[in-house]
C-alpha cells in the first residue's frame, strides 16, 4: 500500500514538473532542447504522410461507396469484427427492375426483349463493380488503414514518450542551473549540484535512447511509401480491369442491339469513340497501314479482305486480352492469350484493326488487344 502511494506521488511530481517546464517554454521563460534539422524533416515527412494517407483513404472510400449510410454501416461492422453483409450493387438492382418490367410488359415485344438484354448487361456490370470494390478494398484500402491504425499509432506513442523525455531533460538542466547559481552564493549547495548533475546525466541518456528509437521509426516511413506505391499500382490494375470489362460488356450489348462501334442504328452521325483521342492517336500512329490497292477505292478494299495482302514490313504482333466472338464473316474470332498479327487499312474505323492468324483474316476490335513492341 505504501509503495503504491509513493509511486502515485512520484508520478504526480513528474507530471507537475513537466507541466511547469512546458508552460515556461510557451512563455519564453525556459530553454528548450531543439532537435536537429534531419530529425525535424523526418517528423514533418511523417506528419505529411499521415495526413495525405487519411485524405486518400477517405476519398477512395467515397469513390467505392458513395452512400454515406452504407459507409457508416461498413465501418461499424469492421469495428465489431463482423463480416460486412453482401450488398446489391446499383447495376444489379437496375438489372432486376428491367427484368421484372420486361416480364410484366411482355418479354416477346421489342421493348421487352431489349429490356432483358440491357438488364443482363447491367447485371454483368454490377458483378464487375462488386469484384472491383472487393479487390480495391483488400489491396489498397486495407494497407492504408493498417498503416494508420498500426505503424502510425506506434510512431505517435514513441513521439509522446520522446516529448516527455525532452521535458524531463530540460527540467533537469533548469534545476542544475539554479543549483549552480545558489552554489555561487553558499558552498552548502554543493550536494544539490552533484544531485542535479546526476539527474541530468540520467535524463540525457534516456532522451538520447528514445530519440534513436523514434528516429528509426520515422525513417521507416520510406518503407511505408514503397508499400503504398505497390498498393497504388494494384489499385490502378484493378480499376483498369474493371473499366475494360465494362467496355467489353457494352460493346457486346451494342452488337446485340444492332449497333456497330461508333454508329447508332438509324443515325448517320458518327458517335464519339469510347477511347480517348490521345489513345486512339497513339494506337493509329504505331499501327502500320496497308497501301490502297491500285484501282480499288479504300472502302471497297476494306470490304475485300481476301484481296488485300499485309505489308511486307511493319506489321505488329498483338496478344488477345479476352475471348471475342465474330459477329459476321468480316470479323475474326479471338481467344484470350493467343498471338495474332495486326495492321490497319486506309479509312478503317480507329476502333478496329485487321487481324491475321494463320490463313484466316478479319477485323478485330482494338480494345481486345495488347499491342506488343
């Protein structure tokens, strides 16, 4: 009991001493030990990393789940260490409504048939969105949360300890200064000086040890950046895969509805390309163009693929990203991961190339290919 009381009294005394030292520093009445410039830079870098990680994490959560109520619900489930219930995506819900509408309005009518086709595509889009959200949560959000809830808490704890050690050190310096001032007046204070010097040596040792521990943790922020870079690259890959799947599903839907890439049925105005102008320009600039066959207009040459030979040089190899089913005899069916030869014809839609595999030849969509150097 006596030991506990003494410990409480000692802790209270230390807290009071630190409070006095901190207050006097704020009012400019006490000296403060300054950290070196490198250490201060490490502190600033760590604070910046923490602040931007929080902002990126929060905004990514908004991107993946725009509904604030749903985000709060997911947060509560995570804190309770319970599995977040599966939630229907907006695309899947839209698909459900379209299917129900088609059944009620007549699944054999043109409108009903179209509702069913579009609903099936919306369902695929919803499933792709679900996969993207799951992948981004695991590969990107989770590492960011782990840093904030793990490494950063450890760094903050050690920084608080370092701050206390620094206050103790400066308090000991102040006591030694007062003791020496008193010693100059009376030799009776020599014992107080020895005691103050001993306390200062102990405080300096503890401060140096804690500074080294904190420095090592702060230098580990560089490793955190490397880890976050890898996670960011995985996030980009997941997002690219998601958008590629969406584009492929929509191309398939266009074909089912009687639309060709870049053209609406009954509309003579060309639609804007789903790809960016820069991407199309880059692709067009790197794909060799077959010269127009002498005496044959470009449009006719494009339709008579068997009469057009590939250029003697300059063709490119391409890897097929996804399976593709040819819509008609002018197109070439593709299988994922196979290699084909590709080139362009004058006047062709920039969304398409001529592909060759063995003795077979036909149009292939650019978005299904990875052009190899």
